[in-house]
């Protein structure tokens, strides 16, 4: 997992009650900071973190070593 980066293949729209929605565009890169059996916790340059499900690999996102 060391130095793993995720690139979005599709836009991602995130919503949380009481917060402003956040949109990430195709091509946005995220650093993987934690791996679970069925998801990655990723971090944007802004410091924002969220979870991407592993079953969306090569559909919504792709991974590569930095």
C-alpha cells in the first residue's frame, strides 16, 4: 500500500448531513492512507478523507504506485 495513489475514472459527489456537498472530477488523484478488506480510505490534497469501495476498482477509480 506504500505510495499508492487512486485516480478517479468517474466524478464523485459526496454529501453529509449539515455539510456542503463536495464534488471531485475525473482525473482527481488521492493518496491511499489506509486499506480495509473491502475499501480504501483516501486523502485529497485539501486534507479531506473519504472511503472508496474496492469493488469499484477500474469502474469509478484505478490505482497505481506513485
